[in-house]
């Protein structure tokens, strides 16, 4: 009886072997097709193509940085705009201007020559409330409590093409500190445009 079971098991393996082999080959072919497609896409598109315009030339184009707004407002924040200027000066070796929204989008702006002032750098301020966990070891109060803390503002930047009116993706290098955000964003641009970082 034991011998017969083994033979049946052996016969079962033999009968299913071609279909198992075909299934494995089909899965392998599908995976290979997906892999080769992503390789083909990877050669033509890099991550920074959606963040940094391919046509941006720092020796030809002067970047227009949108002035920093006050929190929950569209009005200019003098203090934060000064910090933006200081951070850009420290991290960007080329010409740039800090301008208002009207100067970026207005037809009567002194920056209408898009052969020089084609690209603007827009900003994004995102606020969220932080959370803090506290642990109370007292027997009558034992447990973990979550409390809302102060509001945190995160800053990020993106390119805007004034000719095509295309807004590129934000850098993803956001931070609550404008100097850190600008430094990381400028490093991305320098790396993409083969500019040596000092």
C-alpha cells in the first residue's frame, strides 16, 4: 500500500510537471516584461525631470523666487523673505531675484523677457499640528496619553515655467527651516545640472 502511494505521488508529479513548468515560465516572462519596461522608462525619465525642467540653464536663466507669505495669508512676510534671500545667496552661485506674485504672472512686469526670466520658484507652506505621547506611571493614571502640540509649518519649493505655465512637482525636501529646505533644493538642482557644490 505504501509502495502504491509513492507511485501515485510520482505519477502525479510527472503529470503536473509540464503545466508547472509552463506556469513558472509564464510568470518569469511577465516579470521580465515588467522589469524591461521599467528599465526602458528609467533610461528616458529621471526623478528630477518632473522636479527640475530639462530646459533650465542656470547660466542663461535668472531664477525668480516668489517672496515668502505670512502664515495663512498671501501678504509678504518681510522676515521670512529676508531668510529666503540669505539662504539663496548662500547656496546659489547664479543670478536670482525675489519677486511678488504679480511680477511672476503680470504682463507689465520688468521680468517679461522669458528668454532670461523663464523660470520661477514657487513656495508651499503646509501647517500641521504635532502630537506628543506622554506616559503616566502612577497606578491610578497608568496609560499612554496623546496630546496635540504647537502647529508646525513645513516649507517646500517647486519650479514654474512662465512660458508653458507648467508647475513642476515640489522638491520633497521640505523642512520647517527655510535654510535647510533651500540648501537641499539647490543641491538637487546643482546635481541635475552638473554644477559643483562648494
